């Protein structure tokens, strides 16, 4: 039986650099090594996932979706953060990066990346979500396919209000234009009041520089607001006393609400989804921990309710602390399944009192011509007698 020192020597020998000290290890020690233990490569410069883990995003030519059903906790690994592009990912040299702030300001200024990093830094955890984050077409959809265009990170940067004080925003300025450095030159009109509230200019994500797909080297972050307002590869902010009516603010992004048209729809309403059990999982009769995430662009989630009888009755789920403002919140509910076919679903309630609606309630409020944006309906999973789980698509009347 090997002692601790001998075992350590064998492990070192079997690594890629073990050959350098092979002569120092007795042959008897090498021959008596524990055959049940395998030795992997030495530490590398960049850590990798286990070869046994296969977690991937579902991609298209313009987007990729976070595998919500495969994640643990509420922080999305940076390489699994959802993506939405309008013209690919630009390559920007951080040493040449500049952010121009001008328009209705007293002192127009250009900030380099080094300039931004010299200001007091702030970190916060919050979600991002694409306004088109909903699919409802077939039973064989995963949580990733239904609403995988949402992710959550810890973001680090400087408060936009700090920069606005630096340039001296004029009192009559009520809007600003955020312009990206991608080939599409993505632009959005943003109310100045959001800048004074919680808007950030961020350069780091989950402890490292923002990934290129997320806006490297700098992006705008507007917590709780639809994803494309948090303009990536940010290069220019222009202050004005009126919105700029950009391409993204035309009829493409409007929808009817009780006979009126909302030209600007920023906040993402409260939403939740069960990530286990969900398609394509299969469960067994007995105790099941129903798990999922809930979030709201209006503030904190205060309650998540679970129904295990197709919406006839609702029970409160347990929320994972800490419950953060405008952030994904994990929830759990322990349930004993009796083996009969049933439907399970969740609904979120935020601190404003807003309750996540059914799809039919959304239709009643907005009409059938909703355009596919800002859809946050309660979603249901059907558990069959054999334990197979299917998504329940709905058609509105």
C-alpha cells in the first residue's frame, strides 16, 4: 500500500512534466501504483469543463440561446450568455477604444478605456433579456428554446451618472442616443432619467473583461430593460431634448395595448419558467423538486407560485436568497407526484404587485397583433403517466 508521498510522486510522474524526474522514482513504487486512479493533464493557463459535460448554446445566424435547463444557481457562465447580433461581432482594439459623449452637454468629452477604469467602479448582478424572448410552437421545446434569450451576470463598470456629471448634462436634455460600433451601427433612444437611476457603462463580466459577443471592450447596461437598449460595443452617447426615432424604434418594435400604440416599451415584465422537470426529461413517481427561475425588470421578485394541477390551485415556492433587484431569482417547490398525467406551471409576482399573466390574458390586453415582443406568459409542462415531460404550446383565441 502506497504512502502519501509515494502516491504524489506517481501522480507527478504520470503528468506531462513527470519525465523530468522519472529517474528519482523507484521502479517498485511505479509498479504498485493504484490502478483505480487515473491521472489527467497538469494545470493549464485556462480551465476547461469536464469532457463529460456537454453544455451548449442553441445558435442561429443572428442569435444563440442560454441552456437554462442545464445551469445551476442564477449566474450564467460568460460563454453561455445568450447572444443577439444585427451584423456580427466587431473586433475592437481596447487600446484604440474611445467613447464620445456630446450634444446637450456643457463639456463634450472623449473617454478611453483607461479613462473609464479610473472612475470609481461598481459591480451589480442583473439579468439581460431580449424583447423577442418567446417560442410557443411545439411540444418538444426545452426551456432554452422557449425563453433562452435571457442570462444573468455580475457586471462591473462605472455609473453612467458619474460620466454625465463629468460632461455636465444640460437641464433640458431628456433623451440620449446610444450608438454601437458594430457594422449595423445599432442605436437606441434612452430617457436621461434612466442614466440618473441605475444605468452603467460596463467593461467586465463575471470577473473578467466582457466577452466580444457581449460588447467588448465596453457596453451600455440598463438593468431591467429590454436587451437591445443595452447597446454593445458602445462608442457614442449624444444628449438631446427628444428621442431620435432610430430604426429599432419604428413599427417593428411597437405593439397594441388597448387601442393605443406604445412606441417605447423598455421594462421587461415579471416572468418565470420551470427548468426542472421540463422537456426532454423523464421523471419517476414520488417526490420531485420543481425548480426554475423568475425575474422582473420592475424590481425584485417577491413570490413565485406553483400549480401542479393545470392552474386549478397554486402554492408558494421557496425563493433562493438573496433576492436581488432586477435579477434572476431561483425557486424550488417539493412535490409528490402520484403518477397521473398532470400539468405543472409557475407564475411570478414582483414588488409592484404585477402577476405574470396567462397567454390569453396578454391577448385580451394587447390584441392578437402583438408582434412577438414582450411576451411573458405562464408556461406549462405536461407530465405524462410514463414520466415523460412535454411543453404545452397554447393558441390564443
